[in-house]
C-alpha cells in the first residue's frame, strides 16, 4: 500500500507542477491569450474521456491500466519539451496529456 501511495503522489505531483505552468507554456509556443481557454478546455475534455476509459480498463486489468496511464505521461512530457515552438503539435500533446491526467487517483486507489 505504501508503494501505491508513493507512486500516486509522485505522478500527481509531477502533473500538477507541470500544469501550473501550462498557460505560460502555451503563450511561449505562440498560442494567443484568447486561445488559452479553448486549449485548456480540450485538456479537460480529454481528461473526462480518460477517466471514463480508466473505469472500463481498471475493472478488467487494474495494474495494466495504472501502468499504462502513469507511463503515458512521461513520453508526452518529453515530446512536449522536444517540439519547441511547434504550436499544433504542442496543442495535440496537451490534449493527449489530458487523457491520463485525472486517471492516477482512481486507478491507484485500493479495491473494495
């Protein structure tokens, strides 16, 4: 149980640290002020889809779903850093990041 708690804490800590700087990052890659809101909406809607798919996957393969979503965040972060100012690619990666962004707490919670 301690390992699950530590893993959840680390994944969510990394997520929220990066999410704190998403608006300045969007501005840095060339997204205008008026487009930051829609970009965050895309992130949030992807998060809703991610939570729904997690519910389906966790019921069937809890460990696999947890590893899939936690492991999906690192490559997205690395790709975001590598894209530089490629606005479209970066926006797609932000939406892809939204998929696993809200998944870790429910998938890492102990079964009842």
